[in-house]
């Protein structure tokens, strides 16, 4: 495929029923070494028109070359297991097939998203012990939560979110004209009843659903009023367009369109929906003289019977022997360090350590095995002993006293390591994104992370699965594009890039739980993600 001419490529696309729109789209297609993933993604999402934008969106959700290879290998392995053939010892010829798998429940192979068999030491050029720690915290709610949870607090929380994201829409040039309030638009509705007299509104979306005709229907609300809206799928829209992907409850969006007034209840017909523009981000890097690395992990779930102790020992041994480990200055643990107590009904049956303080004591003991050049950063998650409402404060000082060389921060937390800005969020809201957007599944948490960055919000939905604390300022808004964005919570693993930001979905240290087995979910445990802060190269080290 790599050597195909444009004529051959366009023939292949035409055969798949795809139409290329515009010069930019053609250039993007010409640069592709392999057309199959694009054709596959377009077919799966029933996209027919390939515009520059829809190609980008389709390519966001296609697996990388490495993942495809891995998936193919995995399928081959699976089929070999399922159709294993017994051989006649004397001739080696097949004499029969096993009906059942020989090795049931074999864990799927660990993906190596960096695409390397092994890391290259020149990408991790500096020893951690040669550099002093440099952690600058930009946001952490600890000690500064100011809400009483009253109605007025909730109003100011949403008012602030609307203001912040509206400013991002305006200053980013996302809107085609100055937005007006919904009340003003309603007063002048008779003037805006056709496509030639469109207006632009900005508000919080709620009650979003797909109608039988396939349109997205939702209510848009601002400080003045609310209005029922309808969004039809624009031609050429890719699968990540809100008209196909959906909206999260309480998303802030801009809409352009006109009123449809008549006998039925009035409707705002949207011709264009606007999210804050997200341009290619240029990452900050640590200086050449500070080229150390950070390691990312979450969801250790110490105290659970399914905590993988022997694999932890293997990691500690690696930390004390491997040359890459000598470059790791920071170890970021993004929540659910312990399994907790009383987190869900019947949890006691799954606990090896039933005392919460003993669980934290054991986590401290396990971290003691890290070499002394490693500084630990710990955030809480939904299994930890802090309030569940986000932003969550850091763990209690009483818990902290067992730990050495550890910085305790809240969840989420924005901090810089040697100038590289990291946004770390445990990721509880991924549960809501799975329920809210068609593109997000538990096996693709990176799609939720992509959606968070695109809408500049970590957890938009109030009243869903993520408890939110109505602070006067909504600090779940992503105010500044991070260089590295890390989440955990759903026990997968992913390292990738979204418009210049490195996305890390950090791995767990808990084996498959009964609940996950019931759901058919296969976690990807025991993978340590290491990122160099100077070169931004990553290595995913499996210990399973
Ligand atoms: Fe977890
Ligand atoms: Fe969690």
C-alpha cells in the first residue's frame, strides 16, 4: 500500500464508496501508508464523505500500526488455541482437534504502545540521582474547598463553568459572531427564523438524546433562559462530531442556527455546534540538564485479595537493577492506592486487609522498596479515605505520616515537573463518558480523555456517577492544555498523543475482579509507564 499512487488510492476509496472532498483531504490521504484503517473506520461509522476534518476524526479512533499488529497476533494466538491440532507423533500429521480451549482465561498480551521491543537508553539520558526534585503545584483543592453545598453554591459553580468556557470559545475564535443571551435571542425570535438570519448562543446542554430521526435533541440553558435545540448531522461529519457522538450532560457548547416557530413548541435549529478550539499543542520540555523521567501508575488497590503482590516485588527488583529505573525521578500514583473499606456492598469478602489504616500502612511499606532517588506523588481516587466529591483533597495527615519522600496532592491536580505541565486526574468521570458518548467504551478510556480535552472539562455531568463539589469556581474546567494528561480508574492501559498532549491511561496493580469478570472486562495490570521529561519518549514496562 505504501507505494500506491494517488490514482490507485482514489480507486480503492471509490470502491469502498468513499468520496474525497477538497485538496487538504487528498493531501492527508496521500500521506497515509495504509488506507485500510481509514476505510475500516469510515465503514464502521457509516461516513461517506472524507473531508480533512472527518479524516482526522476517523484516524483518531483507528488503532495504530503497532496495535493492529498486536491485535492480529492476539487473534492468531487465540485461533491457534481454539483449534489446537494434535499431531501423530511418528508423522507429525494432524489427527484431531480439541474442542475446548487448552488454556482458558489467558490474559491478553500487553500492548507496547511505544512500538519498540525495548526502550533506547539515549531517549532516557539522565540519572535521577543527579537532579534535585522540582515540583510546582498549580492547582490542588486541599485546604481551599469553599462550598457549603447550598443552591447558591451550585448556581455559582455552573455560572462559573459557563463563564470560563464561554470565554475560551470567544477568545479562541470558535464562534462566527458575537453570542447573544438566550433571552435576547428569544425576544427577537421573529427576526431569526431562517438560515439567512442566524444567531449564536452559548449555554449548558442537558437532556441530550438522539431522536428517532437520528437528530440530537437537547436543552440549552444560560443565565437568562433555556431553549429546546435540535442538531442534524451535517454532511461530511465524522463519528466524533457531537451530532453522531452525542453530548455530555452539562457540557458548555456554542450553537449557531435559527428558530423554527410554528404550531409545535418552538425549536432552535442548529446549523453549527462549537466547542473551544483545540489547536496543536507545543509541549514544554525539561532542560537537557534535567532530563529525568516520571513513572505513572494508579489503582494499586492494596488490601484487596486481587492485589498482585509478586508482580509488585518484580517491579521493585526492576527499580533496583534496571538502567531505565535509574532515570525515574518521580513516581505518580493517580488514585485508588488502597482498596478502601465500605466502598461498595459486600466488599469485605474481597479484602485481604480489612482495616483501612492497615491498608495505607501496607501501601507505605510497598513504596519503601523504591530506590531513594524516587520521589512519590500520591493523589486520592474513589476508593480512598477522603470525601468522594471532586475535586478531592489530599489524604489525611494521619495517613501521610507513614510515608517518606512523598508529596500528597488532591484529585485532580495540576503540577509541573521541571517545567513540564502535568494534569493528573483519577478518572471517575470516565464512567459517565462511557454512558454519555458513543465513541467511549471501557476498553477505550483514551477516547474519554480525548473528549475531556476537547470540551475542556474533566467531569461535566452533575448527578451522574461522579460526585462533584459545587465550588464557587469550577476547577474541573481544563484552563490550560497540559503537556501530559494522566488518568486511571478503569484499569486499562494506553499511551498516546492527542494534538500534542501526551495521554497516559495508567495501569493498575489489581487482577481481574469478580465484577469485571461478570462484565467480561479484561484489565491490563502491572504496566509501568515511564516518560522522559526532556525527550518525551515513553516506555511501557510490563511486570505481569
Ligand atoms: Fe481503581
Ligand atoms: Fe477508581
